[in-house]
């Protein structure tokens, strides 16, 4: 009985904090059937001149990559430094100096980033200390040993065109609640939080608030970015597309198939838009990690390898 009373009180306290924080401070789970985009976080440039016991730019990059991965909305790729390290390992394996086998990294199989996230830290400020907050059964709710603010400008870039598709100025504050409710230990049956429970200074708390805001902003932009796939194989009624479970494709999902004609500016050569001519619709019957099998619902005889695949909005 005592255990259930403790759990009920915890839920009430959690609801109180979320009510104060507001819906904007909650990163919602992706809806069922959400189709994912691959994204890479570039190192955040420290243009504020702030220095401390760690690199604030590296801290932002690490926290941003971490929360994007945990959010479930994206296929998150290693940053530029990690991808270079992966390529060096591939080159080393191809040099003939390593044993050959399934553990050897293969060349030509790295996942490309559809979206690139770049950010600049323009100002960092630490303010006077304060105290307070609630600590209940190993759960920290509010309060801090001081405050900090971090000002940023972010850019979301389409890697195909190199164009900035969205940008935003924002301020991360250490005193806000919602993104950084910390769960310490296993006091509630092993319950753990998404931002971890490690001790953080005020700038790190401001970074957490900033990456939470950025994540919600990026999620809000996804409806404006087209998602597409390609027919890899067509044999009779068996169709394979180059997107799978990793990309959010699920059994029963329906797609349109056709040929997209790019509308190119004759003066600049820039692709302005694309016009889709639909020839068929397909339904997914089996999903693997990176590919999906489908059957035609209509126009099956018009489907050819290399055709474009676009999602049909689910009702």
C-alpha cells in the first residue's frame, strides 16, 4: 500500500511540474506510422567567447545528438568527426592489413544525411545563485544552485540543395522545468529519465533547455519537408523499396509510385520544385531494417525499377 501511495504522490508531483512547464516543454513521442529523416548535427560554433571547464560547442553538439536520437523522430548520424573516423577504419580495412570477415567495415555503405543541423552560440551568461526545489524519493523537481542563459541561432539545411529550410533564434535557460526532470537511481522500480540523472552545472542545464526547444522546433518543420523513396526491384507483383523499419516504414503502409520531373530554373540551374506523375499505388507487406517489400494495389504493370515512391497521407 505504501508503495502505491508513493507512486501516486510522485505522479501528482510530476503533473504539477508539467503543468508549470507547459506543453511546449514536452517532447512528444512520434505518432504511429511516422516516417523518419536522416539528420547530422554539425559542431555548434562558440561565437560567444565563453570558456569554462569544457567546450560549450562540443557540449551542445553532444546533447543535441543525444536528444534527437532518444526522441525517436529521426535517423541520427554520427557527426562529421565520427564519420571521418569511420571512413579511416574503412580505408584501413581495405588496405589489406586486417583480417577479412563480417566484422570488417564495408566501403560505400554509409548512410547519407538528408538534413544537416548547424548552430552558433552567440551569448552565454551565468547569473546569481539561488536555491530551492523539491527532492522526493530520489526525484529532483525544480530548484538550482544558480542560473545561466545561452543564446543560439540554428539552421536546418537540405543536403540535396544546400538551402536553409528553417532557422531560429532561441534562448536556453537553466531555471526552466520540463525538459530536465532528473531521475536519480532506482527508487521507483528502475524508472529512468531521458536526460539522465548526472550532476550538471548551470550552463549544462541551459544547454538541455536549448536542445529541447530545438528538437520541438525541428519536429514542427517535418511536415514541410518531402519524404521519398525509390523502387529498387520489380519482379511481377514483388516490389522492393529502399526504405525500411529504420525509416519508420511499417506493414500496411500505402505509397504512391510514379516519376517525379524536376522543374529547373533555366537561368540558374536551380531545382525549384518537382511534379509527380502517379502511375500506381503499393501496400507494404513485409519490412526489414533498411528495405520494405510491397504489392501493387493499382497500376502494377506500370511500375519500373528506379521510380519514385511517396507516402499517401494516412486517414
